[in-house]
């Protein structure tokens, strides 16, 4: 017989999460984070393969997590500076004009990754014994969850973030009211972790 202490299983907070109480920061996009209006905590799923038996197939927990994209919506400033920040990042990753666009992306992050541009004469995938350090290709991002009194309490930390898509902007002279332009960018990342605000370590809570 299992005995549990019901008092120790009570929630530590009985306030509900507000969708407006958040702050999002991403190192590589300072102008975008200032105008951020919406961001999500991506969903996560775990595969469930079936174990065959002579009777009913028995579902088993999988061993590979699948994360949804990180999606962020932001207001576009009138000079399109924050829109160009993301477009330039995408352009550097795809380098549709020439290979120097990728070199420029690496060089632009030398202030945060000072050793990353010392050996960029070869492209990733073409180096015989390794690839160039691609620190500036990625960025870290943090979603801070605020309490009802706007105090940060929990952080969701995303590792190795990079953009994969950016929505377009629609201008129209037929607009009956000023509806300022917004854009949405989709990011991929390696993984995200939960952490207490200010803590140097992340936490995984299981029950």
C-alpha cells in the first residue's frame, strides 16, 4: 500500500498564468526583442511505438523527443530595422548571392564570438578534418515568465536558435484604419530548459 502526504502535494502558487506577463530576449536580435508582442513555449511530443503481441499491441514510451518551432511575433518599426535584422540572418545562412554572405554573418558576430572568424576561409562541410566554428550562426534566447506583479520567476532557455522562416509585409492604400504591420518569425533550436530566474542551472521536474 502506498501512502502519500496530501499536504506535500499542494501547489506552491494558486495564481493562474497570464498570457501577457512575459519578456522575451534573444542575443542576436536586440531590435526585434524590443518590439516583441507574442511568443510561444513550443510543444513537445514523444513517440510511442507499439510492441507486438499475439493479442493486443502494447504501446511503449518512445526515446526521441520532437519539439515544435519557436514562434515570435513582433511589431515592425517604420525603418524596417528589426525586420532587416532577421532577413539579414536568413540571408547569411542561405547566402543566395555568393558565399561572402555567409562570411559576413560570421564576421558580424565577432563581438560575441571573438575567435569564430579566425579560420573562415573554408565553408562548413568542405573542411577535411572539421568545420569552422559557427557560433555566430546561432543565438541563445530566453523567455522570462512574470508573476502578476511583473516579477520574473521562471525562465525558458533556448539553445542554438536560428531562424527558418519570416512572414512577409502587406502594404495597402485601402486600409480604413491604421493597423501597424507585424511579422512572425519561426525558429528552430537544439533544446529548451526551464530554470529559476537568476539560477545558473536548469531543472527538470518529474512526479
